[in-house]
C-alpha cells in the first residue's frame, strides 16, 4: 500500500489572469468608448475594432509568459525529481535495514520462545513465555515460603548461639536475624550465580571463583557448626537452676556431624532454590521482545517514510508527464479568456451606443472572430 505524500508536489509557476475582473473592466472600457464618441455604429459596420489589436498583443504576451513559466516549471521539476530519487534511495535503504533488523529480532525471539526442560538448555521458563503474573506467584510462592520458614527456624537457633554477644535481648535478636539472613541469602545468591554459569557459561576464572566461594562458605558453615556445638554443651540455667548442657549424654563428634549436616542441607536447599528460581533466559527473552517491538516500530516508521518519499517522487513524475497537457490547457484557457474579454468589450460598446443595429453588427464581428480563432487553433 502506497502512502500519499504529506504535501504533493506543486510546481505551477503560472497563474491565470483574473478573467472576471478583466471582463468587468473591458465592459466598462467599451461603454466609455461608446459614450465618449470614440466608437459608433458605423465603425462596427466596417468590422474594425482597434481594441482587438491591443487585446491580441496582450494575448501573445500572456502566451509568451505562460510558455516561459512552463519551461521553468519543467526544469525545476526535473531537478526536484533527481533530488527526490536520491532521498527515496536513502529511505529505501533505511527501510531495508530496519526490516532486516526486525526479521533478525523475530528470528531470535522465535528461537527462544520454547520452555526450558532442564538447566543449561538456553530456554526461558514457561512463565516468562506466557507472561502470567499470577502463574509466577503460584510457582515461586512455595519456594519463597520455604526460605521464610528456614529463616524463622534459623533465628532462634542463632539467638541461642550468640546469646552472650548482644548488650540486650533486642540486640541479640537483631544479630541473630542478620546472621540467619546471611546464612540463607548468601547460598541463595550463590545458586543464582551458579544457574547463570549453567546457562551462559563462564571462563576458567569464573569457575574457580564459584569453587572458591563454595569452599569459603563451607569454612563458614564449619565455624557456625562449632559455635552451635559450643552452645549445646554450654550449661543451661532454668529458673536459677543449672540443669546441665542440652547435649548431655551425646558425644561431641555425633553432635558436630549432625550440626554440619543440618547447616549444609539448609545451605544446599537455599542454593538450589536460587538456582531453580533464577533463569537469566527470562530476562533475555524480555529484552529480545522489547527489542523486537522497538524494531517493529522503527520498521513501520521507516516504511512510512519510504512510501511517502516514493509517493512524492511519483507526484513529481506525474507533474512532468502532464507538462504538455498543462501547456496546451493553458493556451486554450488564455485564448478563451481573451475571447471573453473581446466579447465583454463589444458588449460594453453596444450598451453605450444603445442601438439595436449595433448589437447585430457586434454579433457578426464576434462570429467572424470565433471562426478566425477556430482556424488559428
């Protein structure tokens, strides 16, 4: 579908005379010549109308002016047409590039719009494909609740571990909450980073960084396990009575193994939840879809610009093709216009003479003039 140019080419330099105003002036002139005695019925009988010679000179001058305007119009239109062809070529190139970019974006989105079946397959989640907000909430809510539950469990345990660190119970509770948050958020973020490595890969330095981080975290877990073991072997005082340690009767080695297993399991759960909840391909899909939409808008604008430029060039071509018809039409309009001026002048003369015979002679003059004009044409 071709878009019409916002402003079609208008290259007319020639403007026709105001025939209505000129006819009124000629009629008034003829009436004045008759009233002033410069024209009478006898002159009409001879068929000689001096004013006609003046009008003929004006007609020839007007034809010359129209021809000069026609030549300049053609030259200007050709120059404009050549300039517009360059512009059309440029807009066509931009449209081609925009369409190519859109096709590439559509291809990439189509390749990515397949649900992931396993980590590392380079596919987004089905939630990212459908874009359902509530579906995402239903899917990730159990994992979020599990993390919250682990956090709730860790806080009182760590409170007991660092009971002697805070200046007040409130400070101890804040320290315990912060420690529990770190104990869960850190492995959760590690799981997210691990999933990114699964999907996108990383250089050897990145793999060593992941391994080093895991080793450091294992060391921290070991430190926390030692603190918890010490807290368990610490004597408990209830209502002012020493009731002995909580791990009374249990060896330190089994206690240490149990604490390590619990801490490692908690960290692994948080890390696996992070790995499952984070899929970098979801973000990549959103970015590609946004790029595709932007490319579609750019392509539509480029197409519209190209169509308008092509339509404008076509209007210039049509103007050039119609040059001969326009020139012939102007000649006819000028001839008919000056014939109407001659008729108006004789009409004014007849009105000024107020002689029925003068009207008859004027009509004969006009008939002869029209026959001569037809022969000339």
